[in-house]
């Protein structure tokens, strides 16, 4: 209620009807089972409390600085008691970019609820939380005024609750009397509630066994070789079996597709042959655009379909952090499963909630510790050989194609004049962009400090 208060002069008895009208406008006609308003109620007039209570809105008192902690604790508890499919609405500025954002986004990836949000002001940035609707709080109330919504008393037994004292009643006068009592003041002072919310997913980080839905689903792997290169002396043939063995240990047996992004002009021939001969697709790019090309392939490639799919991204922590917002939204919208591998441990946990995560070097160690029996194959495709790999130039053709079908064909393209001009143009563009950025930074510094230097120099003279 602090973020989204009841406007002065607004009839508190209209709150439930206003929310139900907003849901109905979006096509939701189910009963709203409960509404709870959180805030410091010591100054809330009795007629406001009565108006809320009479139409089926419970009211919870808590000190302002502890409101987020109590409210989020109750949200998590409600989720535990009401498994999906279910719908929840949060009226607060803490959901999108606020205190609730990180943990709630991770919870939603594990158990997704239909989510409505109301805020006091518009949010300028893309949220990691897909929602069914986002409203401005005053707009909901304004629409209900204009539409002449009928106020109906609720038969539900709502309560007025003091979260500090575990006291509840149904009389606004009795409730206000409690909040002004010595006993209440002593309890809030001696035993104050926490102010920091409890991040329930903060301890989540182990590798989970495959669930039936994903155990046999395909596994799509995007690998940034700039961030996670093949270690010196490591046999490139072992990359695919290393990943497959790690998946197998967790119960995943679906077909695996791997695409490695890197500068193939500067990657040793024996590594490229080793990767392609084991069915690893190769995508040529340069450092400056690798993130952009991987990002587009992740969002608009095979992973964009609605079939349950296991997605894996192999990159460093900074790249994964850059992916996080869009990837979390895609995972929630299409119910994909996520694996991560990174070159070093991130300094803080991602908003993305993977089912498994590995350090890149430890992942490659898997195949070194496992004995593989090589069987005679009748064709390249039987063993996932080069005929099953795909070969792309992500500089000359943004998007999925064309597939050059063999490493030799791709090599021929990369040595062509057409490709050289394209790569040179992209490199020049990024060099100019960096130069302009530096000039802008210098100009900004000059505007801020030059006058100070002139004044200091004049004083010195």
C-alpha cells in the first residue's frame, strides 16, 4: 500500500471490484480467492479499513521497512500451498527491477504461475518476468470509476492482521486500538521483523536429474569458443562425448546438436577436423559479433519452437549475464530446460535457473575419466561424423544459412574476396564505433572538468 496507495477520496470498497473488472477485461472470469493489502496501518482511517474488509480484502499491518520481507514471504508460502496452474497478482513496485525481481524470476522458471502486475509508474526496461498483464495502479482504479462498477459486499470472512504481534480481528476499531497499544509498540520495538527479503532460490545450484518431460527431448548446445576454448593438448574429438556423458549422468538421452562459434580462420586445422568429424557444427564469426550472432540464433533458431527442448549455453559469465533477460523470458514462455557451462565461476548467481551447470574444464574431464569403446561404423552419419555437422559463416549471412556442408567448402568461402571484404567492413565498423565512443567520453570529461582546470590554472598564476 506504500507503493500503490488508495488515492485520497477514492472509495476503498471499490478495490476488489476494480481488480475483478480489470481481469474480466482480459478474459479472466474466475473467482478472486483472496486479496491482501500490506502496509503500515497505524495511520489508515477506520473507514478505509472497513471499506476494504466489507468487500473481501484482508489487511495486514507491518512496519514500512519490513513490508517487502513479509509480503514476499507470504507470496512464497502461497506458492507452496497452491501449485500451478494458478494465477497471482502482485501490486507493488518491487516486482520489476525491485526487491522481488531476481528471486521471483528464478521461482517462475521452476514453477510457472500466471502473473499479473500493477505498479505505481511505468517500467522503462524489459523485465525478466513474462506477465499476462501489467497495469498502472491508478489506471485500474480510474477505469473502475468511469465504468460505474457495482460494489458488492463479500461473504468471505476477511481479517485485519498485525504481522508484528500475530494478532487478528474483524473489527476496524478493535484493530486500530491494538495498533495504538503499548503492547504492540513494545513488540515492534523489541522483536522487529526483518527488512531484507529471504531469497529462497539463493541456495539452488546443484545438478538435477532429468524429469520425464525433458529426459528424451533434444539438446541444443551453443558454444562460444572465444570464451571457452579447447584446452591446449586436448583431443577435439572428445568434446561431443564429454557433453553427452555429462547429460547421460543426469538422465538425458535425447539427440544432441552442438554449434561452436569462433574465428575459424585462426583455429588450428586439427581442432576443426576433430570437431566436425564428431558432428559438431562450426560457425565462423569474429569476437566483436559473436554474442550478437549467438543471441539471434538462440532466440530465433530451433529453440524458438514450443516443443520442450533442452538448451545449453557455453560461455563466460559476462556473456551469460548479457543473455539472461531474454533467455529467461524464452525459457518461461516456451518451457525449455537450461544447462550452463562457463569458463569460471560467476561472482554472483544468474537470474537464469539452470537444471545443470558445469565449469568448462571439469566438463571436458568427464571424457578423460570414461572409457569409450569405438565401434566400426558403416557411414559418417552413423557416428555423427562430418556429414551430420553443419558449417556456417555468420558474418556474410546473418541467420541460419547457408550451410556449406563441409569444412573444405567453408574454408574456400572464408578465403574468398567476398568474405574478406565483409569481414573487413565489420571490423572497421567496430573500430570506428570504439573510436567514437572514446571521443564521446573525452568530450564528456572536458565539459565536466575543463572549466575547473582553467580556474585552478588561473589561481596558480
